C-alpha cells in the first residue's frame, strides 16, 4: 500500500485530488487548452500512473474541474449579491461578478470541455449549471416585481455574454464593466438601486 501523507486514506485521496485539480486549473489558465493527464501529474509532483486513480481521461478530468468550479462560482455570485446596497443593485452585482469570474479564467474550463467533448451529456450539464448560477438573479427580479423575471434574467445574461466577448477580444475587465453599466444602469436605477459597479 502506498505511503499516505494525511491522517486517513480518505483525506490523503482528497488532498491528492485537490492538488491535481489545482494543477489542471493552472495549466488551463496558462495555455487556454485542456491539460493532459501527464502534464497535471508533473505539475502536481506525482507520477503519471497515479493520476489514473482519480481521472481515467481528459474528459473525466475536465468534468471534475467543472464540478469543482461551479459551486464556488455560484457562491461568489451569491455573496456579492448579498453585499449589494439595495435589492436592485444585486442585478449589477450579479453581472459584474460573472464578468470578474470570466476574467479570472473560470469560464475557460467550460470552453475546454465543450471543445473536447461536445454532445448531449455536456449540454445537459451546462444547462443545469447555468440554471443554478442564474437562480439568485431570477429570485431578485421576482422580489422586485419585474414582469417575466426568467426572461429578463436571460437578457441580463446576454449582456454578460457580450461583456465576455469583449474580454475575449482583449478588452480589460474595467472596460467591459463600464459598458455593462451603460446598459444595465438605467434598469437598476429605475428599480431603486444606485447602479454601482463594485461587484464583490
């Protein structure tokens, strides 16, 4: 049995999986491409064969990265919205925090998985996660009495997507947030907010 570096085998496995996921995230941010299992083993300081105890393929690795990122993505958005000065300002906090996360590279995991493994399974996973991320925005719009909150949330997300395209074309996060505020600011102010763009 291999020597373990944690009080229990379960903790040892969790620590190694965490190290592999962190290594994979770093490589993806540096290269923009799905990392190979050999690459992440080297980065994490492990032998390649040990990686297969955790991930059998690059697709399985990327799926684990998605599962790792999206709960934290949702938590960041929820926290930023809770810190907004008014209910209406939660709309801007939602949009700005999404763009911030894209700028930090979390969005790249979904893109890498889509390029590696397109198909129905991925579409279902993406739809489910998109719904989970969008839920606090829909709830906020509902609380504000906005007609068609789910449809309005989709329009807000379309604006976030526009900001994402700006980031991908080389614009700064500050520029993308500024343009986003031009479009979303009037809505937020109409609903009683201050339209601040501080995000988190």
